[in-house]
C-alpha cells in the first residue's frame, strides 16, 4: 500500500519512482518498527484492509499524522474519517496534521474531518517543515 500511496503523492511533489519502478521507502517506514513513539496502524472494513496511518510522537502528549492512506475503493464512504477519529481518540492530547501545499484533496479532507471532530476548535498555520503547506493543530479527547 505504501507504493500506491507514494504514487498518488507524486502528483503533488517531486518524488519519482526509481529505475525499478518503485519508490524508495528509505528509513521512513522502518522507523515504525524500531523507534519508540511511532505507530503503524491498519484499518479494515469487514476484514479487508482499507488503509493505513503512520503516527509519530513529536513530544510528550503531541502527535502527528505522518502518513494516511485510504484504498481508493473505500474513499468517500466515511472509512477515512472514522479511522481518523478513532486514531485521534487512541492518543489523547495535542495533534498536528500537515498537508502538501499542492494536495488540495488532502487539505479539504483534513479540514472537514478535524473541523467535525473538534466542532471547529482547531488552529491552522503554514508549515515550512515537511510537508510544506497548511497544518492543523488541535487537542483530541478520549473515544
């Protein structure tokens, strides 16, 4: 699924597949199995994998969505929004969710999901860090 995700992101950035047709995952994925404060989560619909989320801890009680992907056939069904709400409730505290500047669909999705989740009680700022673009910050509550 990471390859499909990176292929989609390539439309908004400058990453391209290598000579073998695959995107270089580098250490970004391995860290989720070897570093504390990183979580790789899958979400399912009726036993079928519908997407994944990579969460990383930035500081105590502050986490970020590092990567988030919904399999195309499950999009616009509410699966992504439900997964996001569940994940926010799993890790109570401050959150940061950033999107690439050119990824307008992701910006629309996260503003809607976070706006609904927080009843509009979130902040948005421009991030110069990866990803460069808008970033929403908010505080989550237990499920």
